[in-house]
C-alpha cells in the first residue's frame, strides 16, 4: 500500500463548516495537510486559530517560505494563492499575488496542480462543498499522477458545485458524505 505523504483539500461555500467537521477529528501522527478555502483576507487567520483550539493537529494560516511538517494543517491566507515548491528536497509553501483563477484567490487549482507535480501518488486530494468548478482540473491532474482522490457527496454539500465538477470530469475516485470524511481520510492515511 502506498504511503500518503500529504493531504490537499479544497473548499468554498459551506467549506468552513465542512472543514470544522473534519479537521478536529484528524489525530497525530498525520502527514502535512494543505487547505485552500475561498475566504477573504483577514478571515483565514481567525478561522485557523479557531480550528487550532479544537484540534489535536496544529492548524495555522500558511506563511510564505515555511516548510511543511507532519501533524500540521496549513490554511491558505485569504487573498493570496498558495502552492508548494521543492527546496533541497523538502516541500515549501509559496504564497503569492497573481490574477484570480475561476474568480478565486486563493484558488484550489493552483494548489492541486503543484501537489500533482511534486507529490504525485503519495498525495491524497479532497474536494469539498463549493460553488463553481475550482479544483476539478487540479484534482484530475492529481489523479492522473496516481493520487487517491475523494469528493464530498451531493447530499451533504451546502453547494454541490466543486465536488460535482470534479466528479463529472473523472477526478473523484470516491464520493463520501461529510460525516464519514474524517474517518475515510484517516483510514487511507493510516493504511501504511
């Protein structure tokens, strides 16, 4: 069984609630988790701090230039894109200003494409509730590189837009209800 070295998650409308239902249930030891939630500048830090208080993992707003570590969740800063780069063999976070993608900054696709390129089959991709199609193309690229991929199901999505777009294009290997998502993620991560 492959070893999962990174979990990448993307969400939009309803995603704050979805992440709040998932992140506190993830327990160490756990690979690094990188998250793009469509959120305005200023709110991402407050959300990360609130999640950190409720969680066994360390949850923080991502900072440009920091190296990702196990047992940590990095939430993209509102108003900035976030991707991963490799420096001396280690994965580093890059936060930057660039034009919006799918009218979004941060955009899930930018993160997912970097994960596909740098982590490949050692990644687990998760697309959660949200309007539009951000993340679908990036998740498909992750799947093409051998990553496992999950999508939130229609019944539990506040808006079945992003997960539907990902499912319809073949990016989602398995659809999962929100109340089972943390357990499903944990079981995949702990299979190694």
